[in-house]
């Protein structure tokens, strides 16, 4: 994850988000959600969950889901240790990624409302963009998602990783 | 005893003879040598104090604890990820133990081009810190499967390589060095010089972020620090009054601290001349399982492409690289299923990295909120050398038995098999293919020299423009080092501390 990426997002993120209020109104409230978490609100958690699911999709039957692994909670914990300005930029970034398909790809739907294939297409656009900043944002998000998922022990059998040696092999 | 600042909210004022800022290779050695020399020392460390019992070999636990910004520090353009350690012991807690003395041609260059004096004292410091860190030759039987394969590949191609010297004793070869040694067999600063400093009476405080150094003309220096709580938030203030300050906060933070204090800026070189030893990683998949995340990660290296006697300004070192799932995942291309198609072979994976002795340079300055803004431009010649190094990595990996090597260009990842040759790399380079680079060795931002107009500190690390404020870390390297920096940095700590002891009657004021 590149911290500067998140900070530099400030250069065009707010402009894009200004459109959000005009075109879409405020992000939908979600009744019955769990109490507001410390780092991300319900909407941001939903976006992060949607991004993470596609970033770490293995296609393997029986692979642990993102929610099985507690990936989002783990990412939130990581963010809690970073300084406030960086976390603010991550939040901004998530909203931009969510809004991007609606405004910039003319899909008129947020990222989290897209089908899996459409989400992958949108992410591919970030990865292969000619704009370096967009590629950096992609890798920032990808690394966050991978941190959340692949550091959970339930995912290790998928890659044949036996896990730490402490207490077992030494 | 090491005091955790997080347990001490409120305002405190300490007095000492010397205040050392930073507990990595430079600061820990300086603190120990000064304390053993009879000086009253306070050592401040921004990160936390962790012990072997904390090192659980899990990436999710250890990366946020042991790396600055949880491993997310990078250059402003995002092109180079910079891994730097934090916590008692600094980067020596997570490094992979390569022990190289400063290459002779580099020392000569420091002398000839920057006027650095008294090279003989470096030699004496090397001897002392190698003894202090228990440096020894890695034994044949200690090489893991990846290192054995890489050596086989190098020998097959006729490339020169060596089994390394490391600071580890009785290594159990778990392979988790990067996440902190759970067995205390890695002889990092945390288990060598920090206890020595402690035993000699130094007071060591973790969780203390130094904000500025105040210099009182003709008198003491006052170090102002913020004490951080468990979550890294301010919950106290600390001042340390001292006759001498040794700043060892590393090549990113030392220049920022000095600039924030209005010190060291006379030459205009403070924060400039940043070298990074940028590296490219080439992951590969082997037919047989290597389980390269176990065993000593970097026990061997290839030095065929660096000859500092012939050219002290450039060269490439090739080093094995491997890791657990997350760290490996970040170096593989793509996302989702395409990414998983690579990662699923983790147990068969191992890689080589090409590390550049760089001529390119950059700068560090304070950005928003005082955080570092790091700029670095890889010059075309250095880019070319790095890509040549990447090709050598691919060829060595093939010769080592790799079935395929991945070159993780962002928009067109290459999967190269032995029959493919390396020319595809040229094609993608020609159209401006982009790779993420890594750095673990930022250096040279407070460079040493005798010309006050071209350097920040003198031959012993003392600021040209401010007496009794010294710098002892990688920031004082006058040029790119061209080798892993642990021994050089520790030796600078030793050398600077002995210089302070020699001059104590004058420096005490």
C-alpha cells in the first residue's frame, strides 16, 4: 500500500465525490447493520468488502469467503494503527472506487452494485489505466485486500502453506 | 530495563549527558559504546519494545508492529515501496542478517570524493561490531532448498557467488527472520547492543517520537519528544536535556528531524542525495516443492555483476527471496483468479531479486503533518542496469530448475519459460512497461564529508553547522553503499560514539 497514493488522491477525489451528492444522493443507509465500527462505517465496509472479494477471488470450491476470514476486521485493525490522515484518504479512496463505474464508466451503478464480471472489469480499468495514480490506487487496495485475506490461517491450505513453525516444527 | 512510554502518560523531564535518538544499527551501538564509556545515556525509540515472545511468525501481527507505516511507506509516485523497521532494534529486528563490511573501493571513494578522514578507524569498528553481533559464516548444511537451487543455477552459468556471513548463532532455520526472530538466535541490536547499553546504565525508552532538538548556544541541547500510547496516539510529553545528541533515526526521519529543528541545513544538502538500492523481484515456480518460506532466507548471493574495483559507481547484486503468503502475494501480478493461479504454487515458489548500487538520487522533505515526502527518480542508465539484473535473475532461476519465472509488469505480466528467452522483457521495456520496485536501504540524506558546502556532517558525523549534534545512521553514507548496510551502519555508530568519548571534555561544555 502506498500511503502517498492515498494522500494524493485528494487532488481529484473530492471533485468526483461532489458529483456523488448531485447524482446519487447520500449513500444508502442500511437498517439493522451492526453498530458503527471504529474505523469504517457500514457503507465503507460494504465497499471494502466488495473490492476485497474480487481482489482475492480464487474460484476454488470451498475457499473461505472474505467474511469467513474476518478480512475486513483485520484491515480495519491495520488502519487503526495508521495516522488519521492516511485513514481519511483510504475512506475517500473507497468512495471514489465505488462511484467510479457510475460516473466515469457510465454504468450508472456503484461498484458494489455491479455483477462480479462488471466489478472485475472496473478493477481491470484501474490496473491498466494510463494514469499512474489510478494504478497506484489499485495496488494500494489490492495489497489491503490481500493482507486481510491471505494472513488468515483458513486460507493457507489453498496455497499449500503449513503456517508458522512456532510450537510445532522446531 | 526498557521502559515502554505507553505506560507513562503525562509530562516528564530527564537529564543525561548524551541523548541518542533511534535504536537501530547506528543508535543502539552508539548508546552501548557511550554508556560503556562511562557516559550517562538516554536512548529514545519511536516504536515499541517487543520480545521474542511477541514474534508469533504471523504476518498480520508482525507487519504492523515491525515496519514503519505497516510496510506502506513509498516514494511519492508510488513506484518504490520502502520497507523500514520500527521498534527497539530498528530494522535489525526484521532484516535478513547479511553482514558485509563497507567495500574498500567505496571507502576510498568516500575519502577521495568527499574528504572523509581516518579510514583506518572504520576497520577497527568493523572488527568490534562483527564481534558484538557474533558475525559468522553460514555453513553449507544451513542453506535451504531455494538457496541451494540458486547456487546451482549460478554455478551452471559460471556466475560468481558466495555463501554469506550472518549475525545469527544456533539458528533453528524457521525462516521467519523478516517477522522478528522468535528464538532470539538472530543477533539483532535488540539482543546484543541494547542489553549492553542497558547493563551499562543507559535508560532506554520506547514509544517516544522525537519532534525537535533545541540547541541552546554554548550550552545544553534539549530533545523534545511526544510519548505515544498503545495505539500510537500522543499521551504525554518528554524532554531530555543533554550535552550531546546523537541522531540515528534513519535516512528518512533523521533529515526531517534536523530540518524541523532548524539544524544541519547550512549546506543545502540536508534531505538530498537520497539513494535507495532499489530492487526488482523475479518470482519463479519450480517443479519440486521448495517450501522456501522455511530455512534461512538469504544465505547465498551472486556478485558476478558488481565489481567495485573496476566501477565503484554501479553494479547489481542478486539475492534469493521468499516469504509467507501475504508478502509473496504482493509481489505477484494481477488480481483475483489470475493472481491466484500464481499464488497457489507458493510451496513451489522462490525468487531472486536484483539490487542496484544506484547513482540515481532523490530527496526527502516534510509533507503534510510533518510526514515524509520521498521523491526519487530512477535515471535511464540505472533503469537499464536494473533490467539487465532482472534478466540475469530470470536466467539464473531457469538454470536453477525453475519451470517459469514471473515478471510482474503491471499491465502485461510475463510468464517466461526457459524456451522463451528474455527478449520479451526488452519488448515490454521498450513500450514503457511498469514494475513496482522495492527498497530496504534508504541512505545518504545527511551525507558525510569535509567540504561544508557539499555535506551535512563531518567525518565523524557531527553537524557542520551545530556542534555536539551528531548523526550516526545510513543517512551519513556519502554515496550509495553497494552492499547490504548493517555492518557499515553499526560501525558508524561505534566510530561516532568513540569520537564523542575522545572529545568528551570539550563536548560536555
